[in-house]
């Protein structure tokens, strides 16, 4: 029994150390750090890259991130824009591939509408509760004065 536990522990240790020995020996994508020659196309690419979230960093756009995955995504965007593809079509392709989380401006869909409606519902509920609270306090204050006009 102890040999089995030792083998399982050894296997888990080897699997756990695998990422530590991983090495990114691949060269960066061609347009990861190089801009397009056409300034208009580069401006389109830059505008799109600033609205796409880095999947590695998660708090930066791919335009600001130094992660290798962000570099690959920048290169793909620049290559597609250089080929004449529309930035909105590229955004749709990225959302289809990585999900709605990748964009900083999520779409309202049947799955995401509660996220957009929840703040309004909470504000309305708070307004109703506060109104009831203040009208009850005002009403009970009239009863304590005896209700007689002065």
C-alpha cells in the first residue's frame, strides 16, 4: 500500500513540476511587436487591440500586455487587418473563439442580460424600500403629536 501511495505522490509531483520546466522557445509572432506599414490599417488594428482583453493578464488589453499569448493575438489581428478584414469581423471571430470575456464591451444576449438588468433592479428595489421606510416614519411622527392641528 505504501508503494502505491509513493508512486501516486511521485506522479503528482512530476505532473505538478511540468509547467515549471516549460520553456517558450518559439520566436514571437511576426506582427507581435512590429506595426503595419500602412498607418490607417495600424490605427484600426490598435483601436481593436485596445478593446480586447489579454487572457493571460486579464487586467490589461492585448495592446498593453507583454504576454506571449497577447503577442500572438496582436499578430493575428494585424495580419487579418492587413489582408483587408473588417475589425468588427475580427472581434466576432475572437468572441466566437474565446468567449464574451475577451472583449471589454460585452454584448447583451439572452445569457448576459441579467448582468445588465441587475443594477436597475437593485436601484428600483432600494428606492421602493427607502420610500416605504420614510413614509412610515413620517406617518408615525404625526401620531405622536396627537394629530391635532396647531
